[in-house]
């Protein structure tokens, strides 16, 4: 499977947010405003790529040889959480600009299911190291595309006259459903499993 | 077989332990070199300078130096009470602060002290009234259960021995915690300013809540630390306007303080209390208010149950408190309204009050 296919699949046809419905809490919580959504999607893309880059060698060079692959859940979560914390400290120390735009979101996504999901898919689909990097980066971009689209829709929705009970999370879930259906249109482009 | 078995147990164990160890080590080293910012000086305009170790939030740094900034949400960035003017050393505004700052505040260098970390020397301005907030040691003198989840607690102040406050204000309760940061929660004062050596609180147990669980587990004689008094929700004593007291949930404490101090002053302002609870098991102070209403012809009280149980046999008002208020309140009456309760309730009540022609500048509220 060539790398381009993996990338396109990750962004569109197998969008982590809209086909697998992973990472829904930040998706609903921070999609109210385009600027914060932008920061969040940068943070997610960054952490996903990093998580795959680090967990791949741990899985293939440590867990597989010792035949303890069932430890992957615990190990991945631990590693990702620690990693994100260190990266957050680093960003905060070195670049106030980066910290302002995406750093503050980092702690919110350390234990996010989309991140863990990507690393687990990487294992299940038996990607090579390069493929994993491309896949995780693409998944981050895909999640970003989804939340940015949602934020843009919700910014316009502010002027809509919604029933009281639907405001906020309610209508967001419905829109996410509609968006997921429209993303199904991409499924014809290619097919990967 | 036995070697296989050993391996099956030992390999995962060794791997887990070593991974955790390595990660822990890396984190400790990283936080030593990355998250500590050395000593920083915070200059408070027109007042003293304080020396702190950088890396913590401005709020907790000031707190350690006994400068108490109101912070109702305990530093989660969800109340917007901890605003301070930071004239230098603050860097640019963080996205987590923006929801609570108006555009003019952003221009004015106003920041949320609980979000901003101290990383370099800073110059800040702290309002006079915050600097007068003191820390008190107190001892539990009495603890009574009002309902299954409400307790009325009385504290005797030990050091300093008296506290100054206005009816309606709150204190911050310091909750001991295992790590370095202090946990603090706001609780309104239910007692009268004239009993300056004592404080009464009415605290509802929030399941799993850090502060409320700690307070509910206190017993007589236990020593606690508080700081206060804070808040711009208080009784305006000079006015002679008739009064509405409206509350729900845990919002009884400040209303009680306001009510009793009106009686104490012998005020003849008309006072109507509306209080909403869920069911009969949440009711308290019924007899007390009944007695007060007999003694004071200018006082009436109305309780409303929003979802009475089957067996509740309740003849009084039913429904949400704002709807009950809507039925009782006449259009165009001149009133001063004090309300205290959950945000949704407060918003609904404010809407009804405005519709009935109550002047918005006469509506005072605390939401929690
Ligand atoms: C100005 C002011 C005055 C206050 N006065 C009083 C008072 O007189 N009496 C009183 O009992 N409380 C009062 N409070 C609320 C109090 O400060 C705490 O927020 C409350 O006791 C919960 O703290 P906790 O540490 O127990 O819970 P936390 O550990 O902070 O929270 C535990 C969980 O409960 C949730 N939670 C927090 N607060 C509530 C709530 N109110 N209802 C439902 N779920 C909640 C949280 O989201 C969290 O998931 C006041 C708050 C303010 C801002
Ligand atoms: S303490 Fe509540 S917002 Fe800062």
C-alpha cells in the first residue's frame, strides 16, 4: 500500500473523528470557536504523530520480542501521557507563541481516545515505521479538518433559533452525524483495511 | 513448564516496572530543568514585593504569601473571579483566559491569576480590598445535619478572634491536600456580622467533592483555616427598598445572613423569601421561618418543590422557583432582589425579574 493512499485514507475515507467517532469529547467541547479549534487540531496532529513515532519502536522492539503485546494498552497510555507532559513543559519554556496557540491544549488530550486509537490501529494494521508516521499525521489532519468544519458550522449556527434543549452539545452531535454521512461519500475513492 | 510460567509472570512485570521507572525518572528530570523558573520577584503596586519560586500559577504563588485573591472555582479557570492587573512580566493572554475577559480588560492587562504562571519578575496591581483579606484559624464549635446532604456548621475564630464582613459575603475554606498546592473553596457566611467571633456556614455535600466532603467530615474541636471575607454580593443597608430574597440548592447561607441582619436592625422593609428545592427531603428551616413570619409581619416565605416525591404530601408551591416567582410577583413593584443558587436557576430568575420590571441595577446575585 503506498504512502499516499494511507495519507488520503487517514484524512478522508477513514477519518478518525467521523468514521470511528474517536476523540469526541474535545470535538464537542472546543468546536465552538474557530480559533480554539485551530489550536486544538494543531495539538492533536502533533501529539498523534509523536505518539506513533514513540510507541512503534516500543511495540516492535520491546513488547513483541518479549511476547507481552497484551501490555500495549497500559504501556501506550503511560508513554503517551508522560511524553505529552514533557513536551508541554518544553513548549512552555521555549516558545510562548507556540504555547499560546496550542500548548495549553496539550494536557487536555494526553489521555484522549483518538490518540490511543491511532496507535492501536497502527498495530492492528501492521504498518511499517514510515507508514505509521504518515498514518498518524494524516489522522491528526483528518481530525483537524473535521473539527474546523464543525467550528465553522457552529459559528454560523450562533444566529440560528434552536430549541433550548438542542443548544450546545445536542446540536453538535447531530451535525457530527450529518458530517459523518457526507464523509461516507469519500468511501468510494479508495479502499483500505 | 515452570520456567515458562516464570517467564509469563516475570517478563511483563519487569517490562512494566522498567518502563514506569524510566518514564518517572525522565519526568522528574524534565520538571527539574524545564518547569522550575528559579526565584522571581512579584512587585505589588503601592505595597510590598514578594519573592516566589517560579513555575506555579500567580494565584497560588500569591496564596503562599498570604495574599488572598478571590477564586471561587479553586483555580480551574471557570469562575473569572481571580482577575488582576499584570503590568509587566505576564506575557500575552492565554486562550484559557479569554472567555472571562472583556476586550477592554484585555487591553488593560487584566489577567486570570489562576491561569497565568509566574516565570519571570512581575509587576501587578492588587485591589485594596483583597489585601485586607486575612487568614484565620478557627475551630469547629458545632455541626448539625439539616437534611441528608446539608450541614450547618458553626466555627469559633481562634486567631485573629474577630472577622469583619457584610451579610451576603463569603469566605474561602482551605482544604488540606497532599501535594503542594492548597485547595480552596468558597462558602457563603450564614451568620451575622455582629457575632464577629463566630462564623456559620451551610454546606451541601457534593458527591465526590473535595471541599464539601472535607467539611462534612469535620467534628467538633477540629481546627481549620479560612480566609476572608470576599465578594461583592452583600446587603445594601442604606436603601429602604422592599426586598426579595430568592435562592435554591446550597444558596441558603447568604440569604439567611441578610435576612437576620435585617431583623436585627429592626428594618421595616418588606421581605419576601422564595426558596426552591427538589423534594420534601431537601427542606430545612421550615419551623424557623414559620416562627419568624409570625414575629415579623413584614416577612413572608415561600418554599417550592421542583420534583416532589410520590409520598411527599406537599400542599405548598410546586415547580421551578422562577415560575413560582412569576406567579407571585406583581408587575412594576419596586424591589431590591438578592439571589443565590445554581447558575441556571439564577439566570431564569433574573429573566423573570426583568420582565416584571425590577430595575436590573437592583438585582444582586451570586451563582454557584
Ligand atoms: C461565591 C460562592 C459561594 C458559595 N457558597 C456556598 C455555600 O454557602 N454552601 C455550599 O454548599 N456551597 C457553596 N459554594 C460552592 C462551593 O464553593 C463548592 O463549589 C462546592 O462545595 C463543591 O466543592 P467540592 O470541593 O466539594 O467539589 P469538587 O471537588 O470541586 O467537585 C467534585 C465534582 O462535583 C462537581 N460539582 C462541583 N460543584 C457542584 C455543584 N454545586 N453541584 C453539582 N456538582 C458540582 C464538579 O464538577 C466535580 O465533578 C459557593 C460557591 C461560590 C462561588
Ligand atoms: S480562580 Fe476561578 S477563574 Fe481563576
